[in-house]
C-alpha cells in the first residue's frame, strides 16, 4: 500500500485495497469472476456475526390509569399480539393526567401486578416505568426499572426535581432516566444550560410528537427551540444514546396508524431496537444502560453499527484507523444511510431500487477531536427514519 495513503486521504474503502488493484489490473477484463473477487475483497474485513440478538419494543405508552384510552390489559395484548413486539414498557403519568387521580398507591400496585402477569421471558418482556414531570431540568422524564418491583420517586415538590434529587437518581443502577419531547418549547429541555453530570444516558429522539435530533429536522415538533435537541446535548459532551417511543395514548403501541392521534403530530410510532443476549428484563435493561440501542419510526428496521468491533453506545480509546461497519435490514426500500461524524453529515450511501438490505465497511483515518462522535441516520423511501446511539472514540 502506498506510503502516502495517510497524507493523501482522510478515508478509504476495502475496494481501494492493493488486492483490488491487482484484481483489476491482472484480470485483463471485467467479467463475472472479477466482480466476485471484488466482492470477496470488500467483505474480507467485515466483522464477525453480531454476538447479540436484536429485540424490538415500545418504550413509551399510557393507559387509563392516567390520561389514555386503553386499559393496561389491552395495551399489553396489542403490543404483543397485534404489533408483534418483543417487549413493551408501561409509562403512565405519576400525576395521573388532567382530571385523573395520581398514580400513587393502588394504581401503582395494579401497574406492577400487570407487568408481572404479562411477562414471559424469552417471548414477551414487560418493562415497569412511569413518566414524571421534573421541572426545571427535564419537563418530561420517563423512569424505567430493572425489575417489576420499583417504587415511585416522590421529591421535595411534585412536578419538580432539584439538582440533588436528579443527581441521586442518575447515580442509581436500578433505573434509567430518559427525557422526551426535549425540543418542545412548552415542555422541553435546555441542554445548553444543563451540566454534563446531569445529562441522561439516553434520549427519546422521536415520538408521535416529532423528532429531536437537530433543529429544523424533517419531523419537527409544533413549537421548537434551539438547545433542546439531541445534537445540542452531544455538542456539550453528553454521552447520550437514543431510543424512540410512541407516547401512545390510544391503544396502538408500535402500530402505524392512518392518522396522527388527537394532538399528536405524526402517524408513525416510535420503536426501539436493543442489542441483547436474550429477551428478558435484565438483558434489555443492561442493553439500554449500555446505550446498545437505537430508535426508529415504526415497522421493522434492524441495524448493526460497529467501529473496530465496538458496538453502538460504546466509548473506547484509539489512535489507529477506524474501521466503520454497518448493516441495515428494513421492511421498506432504503433511500439513504448517512454516517454522522462530530454532528455533521460525513458520508452517505444511497439505496438502489428495491434495496431492503445494505451493508458497508469504510475506513476513516481522520482523527479530528480529542473525542470523535459517530452515529448512523437511516432514511427509508416511505419517509421513516432510524437513528443509532453514537460511538465515541478518544485519542
């Protein structure tokens, strides 16, 4: 390989490997054998098969225990039997919703009873959670538990959270905090003002309200503001992965509907993919805690994203080449896959006609910052998107 490679180029692909050059110049013609050899060269450095399975679930849904229509039984049955999800979380409001009694006491006991009842390890996993107003840091904060026996947190003031209370919750190993609708002016989050020690490990980057990836994205919330987007938090240095959740209130967890529900804006649900060893509460919680997860807008999109063997959500140190690999399988034609580096679109890959599977390996030689951030954005021809949790690489 040319000694000038690292001077002349910031990036490369396996197809510019010296073996590829020998194939082209040594074949004397472009024929089927040459194409086969070229493919072998390209796939030679693909990583081994993923050591995890991908499980798909609904992370954000409400029932008539707070301000939604379905009862908890129909919610779980729809998620399991109609949407065919691997897991589903229940996340009713702690205040119970407008004109409804609070979630404390009997309602919370019913919630815990039902998540235990519908939990079938290996088949269908239920996740215990609830949504808590947590002004001024996070107006809408969803709290998830690593078991079915968690207790509601009641702070100094209902609907609010102090810095000390938030810090204590973030330090706990048995829960995960995830804000949603962060870019919404009325009920969002100002990441520009939040110190990194109070940043959550995950963000709900899309719900039926809209997307919170970056300002003026294709699925905006109705009233948005700078400072409330995922990229704003990442720019501050937050180690924040992403999930999606529908914020379902109408008994359609995980389902694409003909129209948006009530005051929600979009028909597509938010779903989350987790890379886990098994379909169980502990395994899914571990994957979420490790940020080994991604979010997408309904249907089925499976994503494997790795750099130098490290999975989405990981952080590692390296001064060498970055071997960036991805594989996307979708239930609709892939329009475009974008590799985002340091919050800028860095490379793109357009799908071909009727492309439902796309995999690629590229090399990145350019070490820009002390910590470089990479993630994938996937766009399908029907308008749906997917986003992976980032991978952070330190010099």
